[in-house]
């Protein structure tokens, strides 16, 4: 357990908190949010880390894991002075996690809630720092999507933006439609609140919100129920009456409803310098003294979690002469029947035992609950080297020759034949018979009607009733997911759909071609030759024949799959089966495309989706 006090920024671990995450020993709880829980730990060299462990709801979603892995890789490319760098991660384990450098400072939300709005100089330095962070984040191809006061930490030398890109992984899952909200309503952009569309300009809107919040001590669009706040963001102007005059033009431009009218982060920085009464330079005095006191509080870190005691050393090896064969064969030392021997881990964590925060012998990526199991990494004292306990392997000492077996002369007979033990012989025979029966059962056909062997297997497993075996199979057959339908989705050229979204919203990745991105379905148009195609970047699809009616069963049985098809192969009413690598299956009905006079090129489709209908594929 942690030595953290029960109050302040460091909370003690509870019974359901892990003692180790990915090989890092947990020292305290830093906080919790919609995505997961954050813990304090240390690197082998003693540097503090903040480890975010993702909530189980997301961990169990294959689409989230795929997107989370992509976002972590992107986040590792972000190396800015105003971001918390990603140090380590595990996207494959039972509970995905992400470790970043620990920032000793309160969040902007905490500072404003406790001390109110900040002075002008602090707000300007905050704004230029966050704008510079966005420049680096956007340069790595990431849109934050959830930039808010809780994700801006106030360090002694400037702000730090955290959690960039992670919201995209959660926003792409079906969980967003089942009560899990990604994005804070008070700081969403209008296009994000209305249609879910996000671009770098979406983060600039949030930056304007943050500047206003820091200056006036309240959200620019007010408080209240989420739906009311979102309505004001989409349809009304912000309340900037209490905003300092120096900030009004800047904040007003950032909060423009039209993303195209918002300034890029570089212009935000320039405007801050222009309105500042004095040169803007980050330093230890950039925050009011009251807020700076919270930084000092967060520098008093709790002690690292204690390392486990060293495992008992292996007993000294005895010369072979100590085990001279008796008249009935080799003398085996007695072994207690009920003693359990734990196998030693084969990997260690980030450091050897004894270093601050070192994980001992817990493999990286392992989720260890807050318990302290005991075990041996070597044979326990009662188990002599050279002789394996019955049923266990791996304790024979290299080079040791068991009496009765010569190292160079082949088999050397013992002084007398070993005495047979009837009990052991009978037990071994029973075990062997069970193994043989198990092999026969595994090789036997599953359908009891195809072989006499199958008849006997079914009869024996169901007490002589073949109907019982069929009932068992019926009970274990997986239940197909319920289909969800969406009508009239307009997919613009260069945009893609993700079947895990609820509802699926056309999105565009500005930094990659949709044909090589991560969309389950896309519409592509060659701007030079005018060729148009639809396809999938993460699965396979097939156009159904006119005589076929799209269904989950049919899509599973189809074998004529490809990755893309020309739009000229589709006519209004054509149906397409799409299989996502994440395991989703969809029937897409093509309704037509935009007219020649329409300035936008798009197609209209209906979707019926069976989410998680198949096992996710790694290929």
C-alpha cells in the first residue's frame, strides 16, 4: 500500500487498486476520470510517473484497443516543452495503460475552482503555452478532441497539456452510445457537439474556452445541464462581459462558430504577444503565489512502494554420493504431499528489486492485484537438487547423474531391482487411460450421427441420451448481436466511416489517404481523372447479387470478398457486405450520389451493423 495520506493530491490505494501495473509498483492514486484511473509510480532511476489505466468497459472493446494502439504510437511522437511525454505503455494486456512524465502541479480546473480566475499575465502565458502544445500535437497528426481545464496542468515553468489523442480511441467505439460520454460539453466546439466532426480548429475553439475560463473563473457558455450548455454553444454567443479587454478579440476569434474563421495556434501566440503589456517570458513567477503553493504540495511525493523481500536462496547442492542407491533403488527424500511450489517469473520489470519503484520480478504488462503472493524461484529446501517432485519438472541439476545411470557407460544396473509400488502403478494406469480416452474424444467427429464412436461419446456425456448432447451444444452456441440500422448517411469523397461509432459519422484524416487509413468503409474520388470507388481500409467487402438479400448469415457465408470496388458497379438499391477487422459486420445499401451541379461529391448509404459479430483479427 501507499504511504500517501488520505487527503491532498495523493490518495492511498484501495483494495481494488493494482499493486503493480506493467512492472511499475504503484505508490498512490492521483485521480480518476471518464477514461480510467491515474496512479503515481516511479522509474527504476526514481523519476515519478503518472500511469493511466483504462477502464474495463473500454478494455473489452476490440475497436478501442485498435484505435488506442494507434493513438499511443502517435502520442509517442509528440515531444514538446508544453506536453507531458509518453514514457511507456501497454495496449495488448488485460487492462491497457499509458505512462507519462509526472507533472507536479494542479490542473487549471482545480486552480480556478479553489482560487478563482488568474491575472492577465498568467492567462496570456497559459494561452501561449497551450497554443504551442497544440502546434506540436497537430504536427504529429493528432487532434486532442478533449482539451479542457482538467487536461491542462500548471507546472512551475508553464502549462502542460495531457491526454492528447486518447479521446479519439474512445470516441470511435460503440460505448459512446451507451452512456459513456467522451468530451466535456462545456468545452466542445459547435461542430463537435452537433455532428461529431473534429479538426485542428476544434482544439482552437477549446483553447479560446480555456483562456476565457482562466480569466473569468467560469465557462464562457455558462454551467447547467449538458444539453443546455451544448445548445448555447451551437446557437448562442458566449458571455464575455467579464473578460479583460486585452483578451476579447483573441477569444472571440477562437470561439467563432465557423472553424475556417478560427486562427491557427501560431496566430494565437502572435496575438497574445501583441496585447501583452510586457514581454511574455515563462518563469517561476508566472502563477499567483496561492496557485504556486499547490505545486509545492505536489512535489512532496509519497515514498515508493516497498519492494518484496528477497526470495530464499537455493539450498547447497549435495554431492551425488549423498544419494547412494539402497537395496531398492535411489533413496528419494520425503516430500510433503500438500506443498505447492510457485514457478519463478522469467522476466523482470523496469528495474531490479531494491530500486525506487522497482517492480521486483513482475513481468512488464502484467496486471497484479493488490495482494502479496509468496512462492519459490528455486526448489524449496525439502526438495533436494537432482530429483524432481512427482508431477513437476525443472529441478534436476545440470550435470548430475542419478545413481544407476552412467555418464559414459550407458545404463548401469542397480544393486537390486526396484520394488514395485502397486498403488502408483494403478494410479498411473488410470491416468494413462484417461489421457487415451481424452485423445480419442478429441479426435472423434463432433456430429454423433456420422460415426459410431460419436454415438458412444454423446451417450456417455449425456447419461445415455443423445438429446442431452445436442442441448449442451445449443446452450454454448454464441448469441448473435442485435443489428442496428442507420438511414441516409452522406459520405463525402475522401471521408470514411467507422462501424464502432454510434451513430457512424463520416470523418476525414487530414494526414493520410482514406484508402490506407483506418476506416471500415470509405468513398474515394480521384481529383485528376474523376475515378470513384468505395472500399474498406480495415476489412473486406463484396457486392451482393440482385437475388440476394443482405443478412448477417449471408455476409458470413460469402467468399467473393475484395477490398475496393468501382462506384460504377453500384446502382441505387445495391447491397454490399462489409467485414471489419475489428469484428463488426455490416450490410450497406447504396442510395445514390450527389448531382453534377452539387459543389460537394458524396454518396448516400444506409447501414445495418452487427457490432462484434466476429472475433477481431490481428492481420
